[in-house]
C-alpha cells in the first residue's frame, strides 16, 4: 500500500511519520530502500526528542547515506510542498525518482569503470605444460648411445626442457634411450619435434625412430 508523507518540515507532518515508524526501523521493508532516501531528503533536520521513532530512523538513514556522500553541505535547501499541490511528474522525472542510490550505476560511472578496466595491463594467459616420456631407438647395436643422447639433448628450443633418461634393453644387444621432457603446449609440438628434428639430419645418423610412451598434462 502506498504511503504519502507531506509537510515533513512541520510538526503535523512529523507526527504522521512518527506514527508510521512505530515498531519499524525503516519506511518499508527490513532494510533501507529508496523510500527511506526520498523521505529523508524531505526532512530538513533531525526530528526532536518529541518524535523518538522519527529521530531514530533519521539517524539510521543518515549513517548509511553519509559515507556515500561525504561532501560538506553548501546551504542548498528544498521545500516540502503538500502532496496534493505537487504537479504531476513527467515520465522522465518518474524514471529519475526510481534511481537507486545504493545500487544503480549511472552511464558516467559505467564509462569510467570501463575505462579503468581497459587501462589495466592485460594479463598474459599462462600456457599449459605437458610431461612426455619418449623412447628413442638406435639403428643397431653398434650405435654409440652416448653420442645418440648427446645429439638428442643438443636440440634446444623455447618451451622444451629435457629431463632424466636411462638406457633400456630392447633385444639382441640393442638398447633404447628412454627420456623425459617437459614442453609448453603452445610453443612445442611433440609430433613436429620427432618428425622434423629428431628423425632428420644430422640426428638421424643415430636415431632410427621415436615413440611416445606417455603424455600427461601438468
């Protein structure tokens, strides 16, 4: 139900407000709303002790409004005309009255916030990493496995880190090199590393083939 207050600069107007606030903390609802802000703006000064409910409500609203509008008053005043004498508000004025001082942003606020956000340095997206276990096989049992490993580790590129390794028996006296490597996914392709580097000249002098044993995202 709509409630109308008028002449809040007079004792009669404050009596109506006092009666309405009996047993209540706010004009409507369980928390401060636009109704409280509108009525607060129409009460020129804190009600006297004659109106304890209105005085307590005034202090509560003032405490909420003051931190948001800390500037000092310059003496501007507003009259509280009777509701019956008030001219019909235009559509634009109605929309202005509906402004929520405790939540809505103005277009200027939104523009300023967007400009601040755009001015922030862009955060560099962190690329994912992967751990790869690879088997590298020689041509035969006469291949120098030490030189094979040296040739493999000589491959250096951004985003590639070689790890631990060991020799594993394959059969007929042949051993293979099993080696760990860590890659940054956006920088290194394992397939490209094998096909275009490890199995190409000059490393293919020692390397016959490469197989991915395990591939795990880190």
